[in-house]
């Protein structure tokens, strides 16, 4: 039995990288799999979140899923905090995962920065909660962007160690689904950094709430080099900013990078950027519009999240019971 699980943090500034790397891929998978899509609000609080904004951003993630084409009737959409089994399994996984494994996590190192002593314990244990998110549904496939690959490898390690330690086959080994022409969208200001919600510069990312004017402005200001576009992919090699914009175009147009270059070989950025702006406005703009429309009726979104929580809980309950039984934890 195959089951999909994925999540997005409601930490504001949802962007084109989240869409092209993950959310867009959620949509097509609904045809072939049972899908569970979560707004991971307990992950968000591993760094400070304003409570009122967190509530609103949680709805916004759900609205973004729906606006992108996730069907709340077919798929489950819910907020992590509404299914307590995530936190329960995360604690058990904290006792399975090893400190050495956590110390290797690059996302922790990046997010904690230089002042590691001052990072929250939750930020350190983040990947253990992520493993619990997936395993509490015994999900088999997880669509994500490239940056989550290491966390999914850790999820496999935790599941395997649990199975070995207890001599069971409780958990499946999960497979990452990383696909599309833009699995790692880079910052518009710096081609060596990924596009991220937490970048201090709003010009580094295109967000779901950007209108035509701001999309155009951000792309016009996007950093590039002085050369025209090459005719083959090899020509993008040491040109991270150019490669990024071509990748974004390819993903939005459903083309390969080479097909984009076939069309734009020899073009200057003064030609390519307006074409990319038109495409982004056409393909990404309406999703943001729909998200905003959904956000105008929070009661509707909340009802979807409530129904999703019930359906998710029904799947998670027997799994957490089984795990407690295996571990020897007395159940209520
Ligand atoms: P988060 O909220 O940072 O990002 C959500 C999804 O967007 C992808 N993504 C990107 N893809 C391409 N280019 C980018 N610049 C870019 N930035 C983000 C991410 O890979 C992700 O798929 N740890 C996760 C949330 C999570 C989760 C889970 C995911 C918690 N539990 C269980 C899957 C399964 C995260 O921080 O995503």
C-alpha cells in the first residue's frame, strides 16, 4: 500500500520555491496515491513565531494547497498540532535517534548559525518530529524539494533502527519524491543561496501574495551576469543566477532547461526577464489570487482543516497504539 505525506511550515512568506519544489508536485500525485498534506505548525515554532501570525499562516498554507489544486475531498489537509500522535511518536523517535545523527543535519547548522548554544532544543530535534509526521501514517513516499533529502534519509535511519531495536517491521522505509525542473530554486539576489522564507530581503523571493507589479519588479532586479543565454545546458554551468532563472522558466512552462535554451539561445536578460515575468504572472499569479480569495473566508478553510484532522487522526490512532504496544508503553 502506498501513501503520500508531505508538509510545509507556516512561517510566512510562502514562495515560488515551495510551489515548484513541492506544492505543485502534490497535485498530480492525488491521481495515484492516498495523499496527506500537513501545515507543520509545530515545526514552525522551533524558531520564534508571533502567535496571531502563526494562526493565520497555518490557514494560509492550507489555502495555498487548495489554490494550487489539492482537492480537500480526495486528499487530507490538516494542521500538525491537531493530531497529537505526531508529538507522541516524535518523543519515542527522540529516544531512538542518536545525537551523532542530529549533529550531521545541515539544516540545523544553517538555521542555528554561529550562535548554536542559543538555538532551541526543538530546532535540534526537528528532524525527529519530521520522521514522526511521516511514520505516524506509515507513509511510503514524500514529495519535497532537494533541501529535504537529508531529513528523509534520517527518517529511514530512525525507522530502520526502531524496527531493528524492537525486532519488528513496524515502519516502512520511505522514498523521497524529488522531481520537476526546479527542485532547488535559488535566491533572486544570490545564486548560491536557496530561495527561503527567512531571507531578510523580500527581493530574494517571489511569494504567493505578489501581484504582477511586484513579480515584474523582483525579476527586473534579479541578479544576473552580463552574457546572453547559451544554446546548451553546459553553458549554464558556472552561471548560477542564469541557471536559476532558466530552471524557473522551464518548471513554469513544463519544459526542460534545454527546450528553454532552444527558444532563448543568444537572448539577453533584457529579453528573457520580461518573458519570464509574463509566464510567472500567467502560471503562478492565479494561484496566489485564489489563495487570497480563500483567505477571505477563514471559516471555510478552518472547516477543511477540522475535517482533515479527523481523517488524519483515524489513520494515526492505530499506528500510535501499535507503536506503544511494541515499546511497552502502557496505553490509556
Ligand atoms: P519548508 O516549509 O521549508 O518547505 C516546504 C517545501 O518546499 C520545499 N522548498 C523548496 N523547493 C525548491 N526550492 C526551494 N528554494 C525550496 N524551499 C523550500 C521544501 O523542500 C519542502 O518540500 N521540513 C520541511 C517540512 C516538513 C515536512 C515533514 C516535509 C515537516 N515535516 C514531513 C515532508 C514530510 C520544511 O521545512 O519545509
